[in-house]
C-alpha cells in the first residue's frame, strides 16, 4: 500500500505514519501534534529541550508527535526515511562552488564552498562517485557544519576510475543543490577492483561455503588488479600482509600478475591468496590487510589497504527441558528413573556454528549420564536449535534427584568451546493464566495471544506447542523463544496451516534465572486450548482500497444482479462524521465495478456522495425503465437522497454511473431509505421512504420529488428506527410500520393517515425506548403478519410481538423477562437525544426448515444469543463471550455442509469477530472454521457490515463483510436456496419483511440436475419465492408439496424426459401483487411417440393448484396426469 502511494506519479507521499496494529481514533489529534512540532514556535522550544540535536528530521518529528510515552511509541509506525528533513518554511536557494574543476587519480584536495546562508544553519555536503560502468560506489564522503553566511568544506579523494564526482548540498529549509566534478585517469595506474571470499571445501579452502570469512575457516582470497591508466603495466606482482593476530597468511608471496593492458578485455588479472582465521576470533572483528603492488621493474609501486570482517558463532543456552521416561509417574525423579534432557541453544553470532558436539557432565556421584555426548545439527546465525532426536539420558544412583548441578560443554568442528555451568533441573513455577488465552483465526494462520504473568521480570520467553487433537502429540511451534510479546502468529513457519481446521495449543514459560520451563498451560492431561483456522477466502478477496471514502464503516451492504449476468454486485458505504463519504461497489470476484478514480490500478469508491454515509443502500429498478438503480442517503455534511444508475453511463459519458436524483431530505437519516410501491398503480415506479432521528419521516417519488403526507399531523416521535413495508389488505399498495421512541405507528403510505384510525397503535408506559428497526413476519404461519420489535430500558432489551393493529399475541406478554437480553451499552430514557441507535437488531426465520412454516426469533447482545419459538417459548440460549451487537442483526442462512437446517451468524463490535452457531447447539461451540476475524473490527455502534448471499451464482452461499479500510468475502458450503435472513433489512428494498420478496428477476435459471438432485428427485416441502426460471432437466424430477411464488417473468420449464409432480398441498402462484407469472412450459417433440424420454411429464394430484399465471400449462407435446387439479385465474 505504501509503495503504491509513494510511487503515485500524480501526487503521492514520501512517508506514512500510522498505527502499528489496531487504532483507537482518528488522525486529527495526531496530525495536530505533527504540525506543532514543525510550525509552532512555543512547541519548538520544548522539543529542543527534549531533543537537543533536533534537526527537523521526520523520525524526530514523529517521536515528538506521539509524545514521550514508551507505550505510545510502540503503537505507531513510520514507513519512510527517518532522517529525511521536513521543510517548515518556503525553501531558499543555496549557492555552491567547488574546486578544482577537474580531478585525477592521485590524492585530490576538493574544496566545496557553501554561501547564501542567512542564519546559523546545519549544512551537509556529501561526495559520491560510482565505479565507471557499474552501479557500485567507490567514494562516499560526508561532512556537516554550521554555516552562517559562507563556509568552505575540505575533502581528500582518490578515485580509481574515470567519470564524475557528485557533490550534493542540503540544509533545512533550503533547496538541495547538486554539482559535478569530472574525473580523469592518466599514466600507469593499478587498483584492486575486486576480491572474493572462497570458503568452500574445494582446493585449499575449508569452510561452510557461505562466502563469508568465519572463525576457524581457511579462506582462499582471489584479488583482481585492474589497469585504468593510459599505458600498459609490465610484470606486476603483489604481496599480501596483515597486522592482525587473528589471521595467518599461508600464501608464499609475492604472487605474479604479469602484464596488464590498459585496454579491455586484457585490462585485469587475478591471483589467489590464502589465510587461516583463528577459531577464537571474536564475532565482528575487522581484520586489516595490506597489498603491496610492484610493476614496470619496480618503477611503479602502490599500496592498497582493505578490511575483511570476520564472523564467528556465539553460542547461548536459553533453556533446557527434561522429562521422566520411566518410573512411578509421580513427577519426582526417583532412584533409577530415566530422565531425558535436551537444550535449546541459540547462536547470536553472525557465523553458522558447524560440526557441533555437546557433552553433559555432573560432579555428583549420584548422577549417571548415558549418552553423555551427543551431536547437534548446525545452528545458523540468529537461529535456535535443539539437541534433536537423541537427548541426554541420566538417572540417579543412590538417592532421588535433589537439585544436583550439571555442566554442558558445546564445541564446534574447529575446537571453539562454550561451557555452561550450574544447570539445575527443577521445574519453574511460572505459569500463564489459562483464562487469558485468546486468538484470532485466519484462513491459514492463527494469531494466538495471552497475558504475561505478574512476575514478568523472571520471564526469559515463551514456548508454544500445537497439536491436531485435544490431547495428542504437541510439537513446538516457535523456532526461538518468544520474547518481548505474549503472542505468536502461527503459520507453521511459512508452510501455512490448513483452512477450517481445529488446532490445540499449550504454552510454557522459560524461567530467566534457571532456564527451566514451567508446566504447560493448559496442563498435560487436559484438553489443549482450542483455536481454529477459518473458512477460505473467496477468490479476489480481501480488498484494501487505495483511495478511501472515509474512516468509518457504519452502514450495511446490499447486493443485486444489476447487469443481469446471473452474478450479484455488492454495494456498501463509508464516510466521516465531518461530512464526507460515498459508496463502494465490487463484482463477486473483487474486480472493480465503477470507480471514481479512472486509474485501473487504484481501488476507490463507486460514487462520492459528499456526505456522512451510515445508511444501507436499497437496490431495484425504481422507475421501471429496465435499469437497476441504487438509493442511498447521507446523514451529515449533506442530508440528501441520492438515486444512481448502477450500470448505465450515458449522460454524461464520464466513466461514472449516471445520477438520477439528488434531493434534500433534511431528515438526519441514519439507517437508509426503504423502497416499495407506496402510491399504488397510479405511479410509474416505486417510492423511497426515509425515517428521521429528529423530525418527520419523508416520502419521495422516483424523480426525487417530495410527496406530502397531508394526513400526518401531530407526529412527534422520531428516533433511530427503520420502517417496514407490507401490504396488509392485498390492494397492491404497501402500508408503513414504524417504531418511534415511544410507540409503533401504522400509516397508509398514500397520505400518511392512520391505517387503523389511530396512532400509535401500541405504546409502553413511556419509560422504554422502542426506536429499533421493526421486523414484520407471519411468525406462526396463520396468514396474519405480526410486528416483532424491541423495547429497551437501561441495560435490558425486551423482544415483543404484537398484531399489526397493536393487540397482543398469545405467548408474548409485554416486556417479559422471559424475552429479555442484556445490553452491552446502557440505554438512557426516552428523552435522551441519542443512544437509541445502540439497541441490537433481531431477525426471524424457519431455522429447522420445518414444513409447518413456523418461525423462530433470534436476538443477541451482552454476551448471549437467544432464540425463541413463534409462541414465545424460549428455545435456546447460547453464551458468546464478549458479544456486543449494537445495531447488529443476526443473519440466518445455511453456511455448512448440512443442508437440513439454518445457522446463525452474528458480528461482535467488541472483538472484531463474526460468530456462527447451529441454532440448536447445546455446548456453545461454534461451527468449524468460525469465528471469522476482521482486523479493523465489526464497524461501530451504528453498523451491521455483514451479509450472506450466493454472489457468484455457484449454488453456494458466500459471506461478505467490511470495515472502512478492508473488505472481505469468504466461501461456505451452504445451500444458496436456504437464506432466511441474509442482510440487515432482509432484502434489497430494505423492507424488513419476512415473506414474499418484492418483484425482481434473475436471468440465470435454477436447474434440477445432478448437482441439485443427486438422487434424481428434488423435493420442495417448504414455501419458496422464485425470481428465476426453474428448468427440470431430462432424467430428473421436481416434486412440489408447498406454496411456491414466482415473480412476473419467472416460469417452470419441463424439458423432454423431465418430470414435474405437484402434490395436493402444492400451490404455484404469483409473488407480485397485480402481476401474473409465466406458468408451466412443457417441452417435447410432437413428431415422436408419447414417452418419458421424448416428452416432458407433469402430474397434478388431488387439489394441486396452478393460479395467477399467464398460461397454466403450455406445451409442445407432453404427458399430463391430473386428478381434481385447480387452475384459477390463469
């Protein structure tokens, strides 16, 4: 991401300063400190007190911006050059002159004079020169001096090749200045152009073949001399020497280089010197070498010097481990019991430790060790190793072990040894608290974390062990002891874990004093701590936007097949409290839809609404023109209703979707618009209804014109709710049901008049807040809609059910504790201006897929998820640690490989997790591969950023979720036909109604084939709504036993050889009031004999009904079997 920003040719950035991990708040305060550090005179004086050498460098400014707190400094990260100076005023010009005008290959005195410095300022002069024809440098020199007026800088340089010497001058608040000085090489001139370290085991060299001089190795050193002069070199020789006692040169000198031409390709020659590095050379020792060169009969001589850095292993012993392998199992080391002992050894040096042997000894006659000497694998630089497969084994001879001391000696192949004494094998008492263990699961890794013990100073580090079973074989995960943090990202050391898999962990603490590890937690003999990798990401996800619409993701997503290709596009919002924001849009594969930025490498928004977006967009063909529109609202900055084309770019053709409507609603709307047919057949299209948190609701037609509600008078009960749209009397016009703060209202949508003659139809005693979105559903399948709502007071929410006229429903006494859940955010009284938005949402669905069509109600918050039957009987209560669901709705869909029931999916604000449970789970365990984790959290207090749908039309459900800075989609195995409540307000219209979907049509058919009917027969026994063609393929049977409602463009096609059976309980009808569906189309060959292979087959049993279709059945040729079938209104 930073690379993209820094390399943006249209204006990027030189650095990024931001959160190391999860952030807490916006950037405004932090940026204020940053500006103060650069521009505020009073602040500058305090900075120079803290940082006397303060020089306006980026790293220094960042350190001040996050104050002197060590904790704060760990929370912020700088991507960029910390020494980069930052301008604090308009930069001025520097005058620079240099002499001489040309230099050669002898010692040159270069003078750089800097002038035009108006006040005392630190000025840096840097000299560089590349080796001619390469990208490597042969000269680098730098000086910094305080200049007031003018000042010369003196350098001595001796270039080896021709080219240019570059002089760069910089100072705070001055423009950088660069000048160059030509370099000419003349006469006879040799120099060392290359040297290599050869430490393989071929020839005279002996080492580990890493091209590095290590302690103990025998090195071959090929040295290349090159002639960059203007004449040939005759009879060149060279002698190598060193003043260091750590190397022994074994080459007989001098070595002969011979004649070296001044022209390519014969202008270089090479000879190989040899030396041995002492085994006791300290790591990092710089060894000086001198090469004395002679040529042209000793008329030309030159001395070259160079250094070689020696690396050496440095062995440390951070920890030892012991286990009793025989005896009575009491945990004590008794006489004769065998004890395996192994050690962690750490190599802190820069050389690999090779050919290692280890010897364990004890001066106690009570201790016998066999084997007492073992071999170790080589240990690389900054690496840890264990004794491996063969541990030391000891036992006591005459008395139980009572703390006798051991000594460990480790020796390299070159004879270098390290001795570790006073080793005592007594288990440490340090333990972590098992209740502090937690994790975040990803597709192929697990972020495991825990709290350190109170005696943190005694902790050297932690070891983490993992197993695939609860009490299986646990293997150590970490290569090194984990130090400085109490967490680990376990990705199997880069090999990656398996998705959707349960893993089990134990953790041990290494004692800093003794090196012994404490008992593992959870203890051996109990189940390990369970952590899970999650279900896999959908191809193309996750996505990080390169151009953000805002830092707050407080709306909800919606999806629709806007281009009619059978796959759904996803739309969702983001914004800022100050009044900026818009909508994002993506295809199912993560590719861009419309982007505000035409640069195809950028990921930006769909439309910029220039206002704070907290709403859920509604998506439909709002004006009946065949194009799909999106309806969105803004809350702050602007308070507008927007209608955009989702697909059309005609007027103007600017690469962006066409805007249809921009209308001011002035409603301070949080949740978004609800779209439906509110004005009846007299209007050409649908209308948008908008609630207000502080005033009257508003209704707009599809042209954005406000529709006055002449009969709405005396209304003074706004709030944070969202209305429902439902046709209560079957006239094709939707009524509106709304929960205000103090009551529930049912309006005629045509003019806002009271549907039942009075409003509110229901209210409480005035102490409960009721302004959460309503749900309308026929929960007991008696043909009558019910209103399901929440009434909240202080720290409790009560789920209630009433009839649409406000009368009570049996089994649902008002505000009963049987139907209550605890709240994670306390709700103030009805007179408070806010906090109503913090109430959780609820959903309904046929969770057990019961043929009786009766629904269950689901709601959760305050650490618990509750489920009730339609008659008010508590069905299940699932404890979910830390669950906080302000404004979040439980989603209900099939997401696993068991398609007989529906799962519950719910996001939690407190920990950024998306949880999933079987509705009837009894042990609180989540589904395999859950919970999912969003790194930036599950939105804020006004967010439900999750939805479930079959976005790619593969017959399986996907899960989509987003935060302001990262968007996610995961695959599931769930049946796409089993989504009971898939997004915040149930459907793309935001109606909040469980039942018939508003009319839409998908061009991708549903096929009865091997995939959907592996046994040959697909049976529908629960009510369905179908918005696409259903095609019964040859050799397969569709059997319908329930009510199936079809949108106006949908039909059933029975291909030749296919069979359709509608049982007596089967009803095929229309889903859209006032619109007929297409009916049944049977294919066959009229020129062939009537048989099941040549013709489609339809059987309608006693009482089967086909109604409200353009044609009940139309056929080319078919076999039809009927018995008292009904065909009304076709």
